[in-house]
C-alpha cells in the first residue's frame, strides 16, 4: 500500500473538515485493494471535482488554509504508476470520499 498517497488524502480530510469525522477503510478483494478516506468536511462542488487533480489547483474556499495544490496531483501520479486509480465522490457542504484502487 502506498503510504504517501494515503497520507495526502488523510491530510486533506483533516485539513478540510471542521465538524464530524474522518474514516479510513481498507478492503482487500481478490484482484485489488480498495482504500476509502471519508470525511464530513466542506465537500467539493461537482464542477471542481475534475479540477482538483490538476497541479496547483486549489478551491477558492480553501485559500485561508495552507497548501500548494500538489497533494492530489502527486497521489494520482503515484497510484497510476502502480497500476491503480483514484476517484472522488463529494457533495458541497456535506463531505467527500476519496477511493484508491490498487492491484492486489
Ligand atoms: N477532503 C477534501 N475536502 C474538501 N476539499 C478537498 C479535499 N481534498 C482536496 N480538496 C480540494 O482539492 C484541492 C487540491 O487538493 P491537494 O491536496 O492537491 O492540494 P492542497 O491540499 O490544497 O495543498 P497540498 O499541496 O498541501 O496538498 C484543495 O485545495 C481543496 O480545494
Ligand atoms: Mg492536500
């Protein structure tokens, strides 16, 4: 499992969640491993969900938080280089789930 990528996702979950909880779950299937990082934070609008993986992209709402906008870009690069992929499901104001799929 890739510690750097999961660490970046947890870092985001903590940084962008003020109320509620953060949950990490890992499931091993026959062909792959799925890691979910769920939070009840600020969420990401549908129009921004495709952009957050670009280098240096940061949502306007997070300008007061520290960051350069590289974490998700690097995580996705590393995960793809290992033959896996990452996806996001999110609702603005409700929270996000980042899922990582890695070949097992
Ligand atoms: N869990 C999350 N909840 C809400 N928004 C998120 C979450 N994770 C990422 N984002 C949005 O995606 C953007 C890009 O995330 P990314 O991790 O690449 O950069 P960053 O956290 O701003 O800076 P850093 O380079 O320190 O990671 C964030 O700036 C934020 O707008
Ligand atoms: Mg980050």
